[in-house]
């Protein structure tokens, strides 16, 4: 297998393989691991946008990730992590502005993700695997760029603060809610 094929294989593997359920015991690490998968999604979308012919397997993996994984991750943050951080942060953390901005970005990302889902479904259904149009290319590129910037802020500011401020009880509660969102009641 050459380097390009190996990179493609690793990308597909990352998109279709969720972090181990045992990481719900350390939910901040689960979120961090999921961020790696989101960065992989961004790379996949860039490749789809730039390809001469659509890679069906990559498009299917990106579509499945957006349909099944992206939404629960956003809910993990919006419904659980961010409220816990707002509750536990100290005044000098000045985190509310950052969390408000991230919430606005989540809403914009969700709208773009829904458009990308529709686009990928249509491409795969039609069987026309030629180059996608300029508007679709811009959508994929914008989503990938916005998501990468979003992940930088979360990995550099939000997750370190969560590690510092959340109690063990907070982390247990967060992990249970994240697991339940994915239909898991036991995760060792």
C-alpha cells in the first residue's frame, strides 16, 4: 500500500470508528478524540471538493459521520459541557464570551452540515461522480475551514478549562449523558 492509499485508509477508518466507549469514563478525552475525527472529516470534505472524480467510499463515510456522529457531538457540548463550564468557571476564566461564540458557530455549522448531507446524498444517489459545482465546492471548503477554526478554540481553550474546572462528579455526569445520547448504559 502506498502512502496515499494508506492515508485514505486511515481517514476512512477514523470516520467510521467511534472512540472507545470506555472513554466515557473520561468524557473530556472522548470529546478530544472526537475532535480528531472531525478534523478527519474536514480533510475528507476538502478531498471531495478538490477531486476530479468523487471517491464514493470517502463520500459515504463523510455522509455517515455527518448523519450519525456530528449531531450528538454538538449536543454533548451544547447541552452538557458548556452548561457545566458556565457553572464551574471562575470569573477570571472569562469563558462565557467564548462559549457564546462557539454556540453561534455550532448553529451555522449545523445548517452547513445539513446542506452537505443533502449534497452528498444527491451525488451518491445520482451516480454522477464528476467534479462538483463551484457552489458545492465553496460549501465544503467553508465548512471545513470553519470547523477547523472551531476545533482549535475548543482544543486550546475549552477542553483545558474543562479539565481544570470540572469535578469528578461533573465528569461522571457528563460521561453518562454522552453515553446515553449514543444508546449506551454500560461502557466499562
